């Protein structure tokens, strides 16, 4: 976490340093990102940086935490249009509003993308954190769906949450594959913005499969 001296900076200077750091880590992987470039653009001595952050990793973790905080604020400010929507309608809405957030904060979203899919020193911890929080959150949604009768009463909530988490975890890689992109060369977020309708269609098909399965109900279950 930043030191108290960072939070004591004037808001304008604090925002400038934050924005420059976001830009640097969005445009470069962790190893290539340069504190020297950040402080040069900010017009401060490099020694001043260490009055605000312990090291580069400290700054990097702060950017990721801020990205999560801002996304949560965005979601709270844009609640679902219908509080009674079922689990799958809610997940469709969540995907759309997630894209809206990425369009509004493209650089911060790119920092998160690099942390998840690129080379990052905290990738194992980040993936573990996401897994724990995702399973807990999705498990709560499934249990709520069971309680209000929208989902099968005998559904294993933890197993269902695992399936939903596995889909969400692999979604980025799958979209890259379906849109013909390369992690090393292409920007997933930019591609999704350009091909928003296609990305929405792919996600909707995945949700339709999860909601209704693959069996043709008109033919029944007979082989």
C-alpha cells in the first residue's frame, strides 16, 4: 500500500502520478515497466517516488486494487435494471456492464488484463484471490436462485459456482481464440470494443448453454 505521504499529496499531483503509472503498466508488462519513465513524466526526482511507495511492486499492487475498487463503484452506480432477473439474465447484464466499465477505464482494464494473462510477479496470488472471491460470490448467486425457485432445488451450489467460475476464468482466452487474436500481439479489450456485437453473441451462446444445456428438449432424452 502507498505510504501516508502519497495520500498527503495535493489531489492534482496524486492523480497525475496515478495516471502516469496506469499508462506505464498498461503499455508495458511488469518487468518492462519503468519507474524512471513515470517520475520523468511527472517531473519529480526518483527518490521522491520512494517516499510514496516501497518499490515498483507496491505501486503495481496499488493500481490493481484501485482498479477493483473503481469497478465495484461503477457496478454500484449502475445497478441491474430488474432486481428480479434470474441468474443467467444477471450474468448477461454483468458481462455488458463489465464491458462498459472497460470502455470507460481502458488503461486500468489493460493493467488488469496484463496481470491476469501476461507475466506478473503476483499472478499466482491474484488468481488465488480471484478464485476465492469468485466462488464465494457466484455460490451466493446460485443459492439465491435456489431459494427463490429459479434454479433446481437439488442443485449443488458449490459445483454450479465452480462451473460458472471456470467459464469466467477462461472467457478471456476463449474470446481471444474466437476473435482470432494473439495475447502477445493484440489487445483483447480493444478487439472486444471493436467487435462488441460478436463478443456479446459468443457470451450469450455460452450463457444459453449453461441455462438450458445441450439436450434438444423437443426430442426428449431418448438415445
